């Protein structure tokens, strides 16, 4: 039988470019390069595209990897011990300590001699067991850099540990400069140091466990603190929102009450003024008649008419009319004054935080949350487009579905389950969720609504489940006759603010806030809804006759 052919190749030709080791389960890809199966799989799993690590050729789609059987057998043969005069001897591989006595190709060292300061393979080590002069040499497992085991001064093996100087020395050092020092064998000192190492490791383990427990406790405390902070923020936000709502509602009711009382007083005053004007007219007529009578020369006529003409008209009650200048009670003024003082006092508070020690420690001034200027809002601008599939047939969309107008002429929109069939409404296509969004609209007319709604807002019929702001699925701002009202779940709140045809809407979905702004030369907050949104929101509009709404095109530089 013919002897196995010698492989005339080097191991470098069978090295994986990724791990720089001998190929393991080699695979060859279409470009011809080979890699370890695991290395290439891991490389592709961590990359966005499947490309060859060597030539960068890209594969689309990702190819299946199969082991190269022939290459795998070659790698196995390369790793086998080569034929040599000593069949039991292994040649050194990368990472092995080499035999210093071998000439030519080096064998793997079996032992290192600290006396000879040389490493030997099995063949060259044999004399240390056979020659009597070498049997006392100190052998150890293969050691790299044997020169580091030698005394620099005497070139002898380091065999003793000087406890006085805390260093390893040779025998010559022990009888010369370290003669009077305390010395022990290396093994003895190693055992002692090993015990100290064990104690140190035990201390490290205990300290590590203690630190882990402390870290766990701190994390738990931080989680509890976050829960407490969120709870307090929500509580205060709810309280202030309720206060703002109560103040706005009370203001609206008070103004309406004063206007009603003004109307009654005006009606009473107008009646009294009419009676006065009538009496003035009668007196002027009587004055003219008497002056004419005084000039007559007919004594008979004078005497016959004197009695009837000299009787004055009866005085009415107009002279007793009094106007009311005060339309609110003193008690109300006192209450409002107290409330104003309380709010002013709260606004001037220097907010303090309590430290764990119980002492007060000032914190940094609270900064306003969220955008403040129009430039800040424009950073969150989102482009919206009207969804033609939701538009009522009386609504006309134009300007690339950015403008909606109520024309009262049926548009031939196709039937669609999302279309409003009774309410003059339309929604936008974009779903708003999980982020902050800002948009502006330009209004024309005197009766329209701007708002947002869940997708579940009703579409068919004229019930409250379909109208913006009159159910729990929608929130809106109602612009009516240059006045504002905010609406949600059939509740309306009057907003006393200057009117502007441009309205800005800011949605902070994660924080659960929806704000409406009157936009002119300044940004005026009209109202802010605070809630917890559970679904994506869609911007929407309701229009009355002769009204239109246009979604504005904005850029961060528009401010």
C-alpha cells in the first residue's frame, strides 16, 4: 500500500480570517473564500448585510452555509502529527513552548530545566533521567522566558524567597548580601501567600456581595422614588388642572351673570328714559300753549281755557330711578381677593426638597416643561393630510387635501366604512402616537371645530358618538363667533381670550397632554387637556356653512 502523501502546505493557508485560528467546520462561499462556520454565521448575524469579510462581495439574499467536506479533511490531516524519526514525538504548534535543543523544526517541550535554563522535548530530556550528573537538576513544566527565572547578578536559578526584602533570590544571594535575612523555600512562601490570597479573595467576595446588595437596595429605592414622583406629579397636575377648570368655569358663569344683570338694568333704564322723554315733550307742548294763551287779547277765550291749560301733567316715577353700579357682592370680592393672595403666595414659594437627614436643601429653580416659543413648537412640526375616505359628502377637499370647505353640494365620494354620513367632519390620515407633534390651521368663517379623536370615533348617524368633543373618544376647540370653547365628553368650557384665525395644536402623546394655542405675533395658550391616551390619535375638523379650514405648511424657520 502506498504511503500517505506528505502535505506540502503551511497552516497559514488554512487560517480563518475572522478568528485567526485553524479552520473549524470550514465553509466556502460563492466568492471562493473560506471561514469557520460559526465565525461567519456570527459575523453575518451582527451585520446589516451579508458580505464576504475578505473581498466584501455582497450576497442577496443570505445564502445557506454548508461545510466544505474536502477542506475539512485537509485541515484534519494538517493537524495530525507528521511522520518523523520519533513517531511518538509531537512538533510544536503555535502557543507551545519549543524545545531549545532541537535543530531544524522544533518539537514541543515536555519539561524545562531550571538548572540548565533550557526547555527540552521528550527526546532531548531523556539524558536528565539517565545521566547521573543531571538527575539532580530541577525540572518543571514547560516555562516561557526562562531567563526571568534566573538571578540577574549570578545567573543562577531563583530558588529562595527573602522575607526581609520580599523578593526571590538564588543560593549565592542567600549567602552573600541576604546572609542575615530571613529566608524560606519558594514552596513554603507560596503556601503562606496562597493562604493570604484565599483570605483576600474571601474578603473581596464578601465585599462584592455587600456592594451588590447595596446596589440592589439603591435600585429598589430609586424605583420607589420614581413611582412616588410620578404619583405626586400626577396628583398635583390633576389638582392644578381642576383649579384652572374651576376658575375658567366660574369666570364664565360670573361674566354671564353680570351681563344678564347689565341687560336687566339697561332695560329698566331705557324704560325710564322713554318716560322722561315723553314728559319732556308734553311739558314743551304745554309751555308753548300757555305762552300762546298769554298773548291772546280775547278775554273770554283766555278765561274759558285758563283752568284746563294751567293744570300740569301728573309727575311719574321716572325721577326716582336709580342705577346699579356694583354687579358683584362684597363677599365675592373678598373671596376672590383671598384666592388671589393665596395663588400669589404659592407662585413665590422657594420650592425646597427634604434630604434624608431631615434638613431642608434648596433645589434648582423649576424649569418650564415643554416648548415655550413658536420656534420650540416648530421643532415638533408634523405634516398632516386630510383623509378623503372620511370626508362627509358636503365637504370639498382642495390644495392637495390640505384644505376643507363646506359647500352643501354632494361630492361623488365612493362609499367607505370610515366616511361620516351625517356630521360635517373629516379626519387626517396620519396616526399620532408615542411622540410629540405640532401643527397649525388657518380658519375662515365663524363656526368650526379643530380637534383629535381615536379611530373608534363613530362615523354613521347623528348621535353623540360621532361628533368631535361630545364623547370620550375626542377632544376639540370650538371657534364660534370669534369666541372659543373647549369640548370633551359633552362638557364645554368657555375660553376668554383674543380671537385669531390661526390655531396651533400641540400633542404630547407620552405625557398625555393636548394644548390649543391662538397664534398671532405671540403664542397664547387657550387650553390644555391632561389625560392618558391609550390609542393613536387622528387630527379632525367639523365645519358649518361658509367655513373652511386649511392645514398650514410649516418649517422650523417660519418663526
